[in-house]
């Protein structure tokens, strides 16, 4: 297991990658209280290299990476609006660094 | 924000008391390193300084900002003192076999820039203080980090002296910290 200092170092570095390379998005909660939040998310379209993703979620599936510190809980059917396009979340997976939950991986179904 | 145990525990993401001993040591070590470099004492307290074979018109005290001078023994000369610089100015030149100054000085609360510098220095030493036994990662900067499905960021390699500073690090104190604390170095006269 990483030491606390190393874990913080890598966690902060990974968050910085997202801050630098991510895109602005508006999250909308589907359940009450239907909260919204402006966040920066990692945004990727599944390509030919993501065979398992395409098999699971279809051609053109999207992967959104969100910091847990920005949005504590993301559920299926929550949505993100990015550049006017609305993306509805089909599946949410946690991403840990050692035992600490740091990111959410949100999958948007393609065709 | 203060430079205290609670702040450091938040900084390293610890909520229990498992690191309290190491954190307290690291906190005291940071203050000691800063005080060594600045040649002054930072925390507010009563203090006594003796000057042997004193022959000057100005005394430079180590613990300032000065709050009060209780007594100066060894000379009857009138004096004035500067709260900010810690200097005691005698009206005339003083010679004394032993000059003793009893006073109260130091920061009640560290200024924000010193707190920031202390936190930076804490980051630099923490891994060594905590043992670093559970990680094979060097204590230096990360050169490249990849977040899957987002991208990769590569940082300019180099030591802690990078960042446009012309300063060299003073041992364990990074150059960036030195750039902040240099203005607090004790005035010598």
C-alpha cells in the first residue's frame, strides 16, 4: 500500500490531469433533489482499441471520468451536458487509489 | 489556516491518531529548520538573551516581533526598540561585560506566507519522517502521470530548484520555500 504522502501525491497528480485535459460539463441528478453542478470531466469516445467497452455499451460509447470530490454520488440515469449535448449515464464504476475512492467512471451507451 | 496538527492531518488525509507522533515530530522539525535558516525564533514567548563583552549601540534579538522588554541589565543607557525588526537601539554606545535582555516576542500566529512555506517544507520532509517504507516511489516530483480514459501529462523534470527561481535549495529546504521566507531572515547589525 502506498504511504499517505505518496497516495496524496498521486491522487493530486491524477486530479490535475483531469483538470488540465478535461472538459466543462453540467451534471444533473435524475432523482430528487435533482441537484446540478458545473464540473470538469474527462470525456472519451470508445474507439477500436476499446473492444470490451464497445461490446458492453455499443459503438460510440462514451466514458466520463468525474472526481468524487466534485460529485459524491452519481447514479444511473444522471446526465451530463457537454457542449450542448446531453449524455445519460448507463453505468457507474468506482476508481480507487489503494483504498481511497477518487474517481467515478461513468459509461454512456452508444449505438 | 494554522500550521498545526489538525491542518497537517487534513493535508495528508489522515483522520485517526496513527500518525500523530510522526506528525508532531515533523511539525516541530519544520519549525526548527525554519528557525535555523532564519536565525530567529518564531513563536511568541518570554525569552532572555545574554551578550558577553557587548560593545555596540544596537542589539539584535532573536525572537521578534517584539512585544515588550521587561528589563535590560548591564547598562543604564536609555533605549528604544523596534517591534518589527527586533532591534534595540541605545541612545549612546554601550560597553558591558554582560548585557542581559529579558523580553517577550515572536508571532502569536504565523503570517500566512510563513504558514504556506511551512506546509511546503512539511511536504518535502514528510515522506522521510514517516519512514517511506511502504512505497518504492522516490520523494521527488512525478515526471509523468496517466489517467486512463482522460490522458497523460508529462512534467518538466528537475529538482526542487526548478520553476524560474535563481535560488539554490538550502539543504532540505526547497528553493521555492527559500524564496518566501528570505524576507523574514533576522536583521544583523
